[in-house]
C-alpha cells in the first residue's frame, strides 16, 4: 500500500509578491451563479482561493492581482474603476461575456453586432495553452457557448474559437491585461481545467497545486466470463472467450500496468443473471476458480478489489430514475438489495477472508437513495463510492464531486473518462481534469472489445494499442503522475485537501512552501514573461518542462521549502 507522508511545515515571512484572486460581487449576489461554483471547485483543487470585493476602488493594483467578473451588472457599475485598474497594471478575468460598448477598448473589442441567435458548438484552440486538449467540431451540442457576435481589435490575441467566433482572447491595456471568455462554457463542470489555465496566463507567474494521481478502474472484473466463442475473438486468436481473457487480455493489461506504473481497482460482480436466485454457495461454486486466479494475481500486483454488485442491476427501485435503454429490472425494495449484496459480500469473504472490500462502483454508474441505504447496511466496510464526475442526473446517473459526502457518509471518487479508445469528448474530459489538478480517473470493461458500440470498431490488440497511445501521451505530458488504487486515492486526496500551499514570487526565484504538504508535492508553474526554469533533478526536487508549451513546467519536491531559481530571456 502506497503511503503518503507530509513534508515539514515551513513558516516564512512573506518576501515578494503574492497572488491575490478577487471576485467582484458578494456571496449573496453570486449565490446561484454556476460559474462561481466551478471557479470555487477549480481553485480548491489547485490549492488556491479567492475573496470577494464590492468595488475595485480600494484594490491594491499589482501584476499579481486578478479581479474576476461573473456579474454583468456589477461590471457595468464599476466601469471607471475597471478601466483604471487595468490601465495601472491589474489583471482582469471576464468569465462570462457581457455587452457594454464603453468598455470595448479595454476588452480588446472592435465592434459587437449583438448575440449569436443560436449557441455555438465545439471548440478550436488557436493557441495552445493547456496540454492534450483536442479540437472538437461539435455536432452534438455537448460544448455550447452563447456568445457575442463581434470583431476584435488587431492587438487582441485569440486562444479559443467556436465556429469561427473568438471565445477566449487576451488584450493588453495600459500596464495591465484582460482575459475575456465570450461564452458560457465556464458554467459547465467540464471546463474547470480550462478556467484555471486561462487564469494562469494573466500574471507574470502562476503556481497551482497538483494531486498528480492516476486511478484506473476495470469494471466487471473479476466476473463470470462466458466460455463460448465470439466473432471478435475466436477467428483471430483461435480460442474461447474465457481462455482469451486469461492468456491474452490479462497479460496485455499487466504489461500496460508495468509500463505506466498503474494500479488497477477491479470492480467485481457475482453473476450476470438479472434475478437474485443464486445464493452464496452457488456464487462460490460458479466463480471460485476465476476469482481466485485473477483476484490473487491482482492483489500480488498491488491492485484493489472493489464491489460492483451482486449482479449488474443498478440499485434503484421502480420509483427512482434510470435510463430505459439499460433494460434493467428495478429492485422491489431496500430489503431485496440488502439480501443480494450480503450474498455477494459473503462470497468474497469466503474467497478472500483477510481482505476487506472498501470501494463500491455502481453498475452503469447508477444508484439512488434506496441503494445507498441498502449498501450502508449490507456492506458496512465500504467507505468509498466511485461513479461519474460528468453528466446529468436525469437518467439516474450518480454524479459526484471529489471529496467527502457528509450526507451519505461516503468518500466520493468519481471517474472522469472511459474506454480503450476514448473519443474526443472523453479526451477533452481527461485533459480538463489533468489541467485542473493532475487527476486521471478512468475506467474500462473487459468486454468493451465484444460490444460494437463500446469498441468503436476496433478489435484486439488494436484496442490495446489505442489505450497505450493515450496513456503514453498523458504520462509523457505529466511525468509525475502516480498510479494509485481507489483507497490510496482516498488517502492522498484527504491529505492533500488538508494541506496549505504558500507561494512567494520573488525577482529571480519562486519559493514553494506551506503547511502539511503531502510528500512528494507536485506543482504546476507557468512563466509568462520570457522566463524559463532549468529542467532536471536538483537537491530534493525535480523539474520537467511540458513538451510544446513554453514556460509551462511541473515540479515534484520532497522538501518543506523549495527555492526554484528563474532564468530570464533563455529558452
């Protein structure tokens, strides 16, 4: 089991500049503002914070002071103060487009022709500023922006467009700088990483904290694999499905594990039957050989065994929502859920008497109030639930934030992306979580390769090649990512959430220190003023540049106080 110690706490007199993030408005006026909620979560994960201001009138203006606008009326009322603030060197972040012609010159806008009648869909990066995001020509409306129809001044630098319209640009005005989001995508959870990284381009330097953890789930494994033939397996490998998974798929997955230092969290089920007719003894008889083979091998590799369910029927009753296309049979009541869960937990206890199950992965990522109560009673050793990070709840999906759910009493460890061959939206999702705080939380199913929808037309070993390609890009970009099981991720996140990061920005160096920082600690550093860091291993810390991104670095440190020297004007 990976252990995460703490670095020595360092108390230091502030010497140099401090980053100061201010939101124009107050808690009451912005209470229902979705952009503020995502700003709060984004900064929280990056170990940063903000405070409210009612007016810019008394704000100390420095290049490290960022004022965020999320309220159009408040911005218009502060027109003169905004102009003065930026002109004298402040940084302004407009997180939600608004129309006020008297500020066009400050914002870098030449002319506004009103709002686009329809939402713009998709996103194209005209300047790369955050790693591994794909361009998306969105035909499904998954990345919409309600935007102004406008033209920009020639000196505005466009970073993001949608259907040809500028969505994010930067504009220098006087001694200061403005970042302007001409859209509404920051009101969505899936853009928190973009929010943080677009903020980071405003001050001369910007440091954020990183969890830098990689959690990889294999759902429906171990499971009672069928032993028959399959058109995607037998003609190519001349073997049955069961034999293929044992002699080809599982060794390939372990090769990937060794290559990227992954730790798998396996979510097992007792039976693929939709009813509850199998008792503990029957489950043991059916599963013993396969579960012992895969389970023992997994534990020897440092993996975690977690519960996916008695069967693959989501724990919901007929009165609770679930997508009809799943074809699931609702449970009669909580008691029925408890009885079935108790049976499969007893099966596990018989096969692995010294191993406690602590993580639960809901089938199809669906669970509701009844299921949560049933799980609490029938599987009391479980302390963590891993469902989905993104999506809507209309079809019953259990959507989570990272962290503790005080109401349900569980730690939430959501999965961000899925698949052996992630599509553009899945790639965008994992890129954004990585850009926010260094989180890669991904899941696959062994039988994805048997399903024509989930395998996207690929067969084995092509699916393995695709997964390898994505992992290679991720780990090449973020070399300090560490594979953890779900329970290790829980411990790491808990320790990280209690830590306090302090950053001093001095003339020729950045000083990283704090209270209760995890060991090792990882930071993302962005340098915006033609400055560089020397990469490599140094006394107690390592620096890695991010390929293709000038001025962007990750640092892993084992020191309570790390002094990072800055070079100017060198590449």
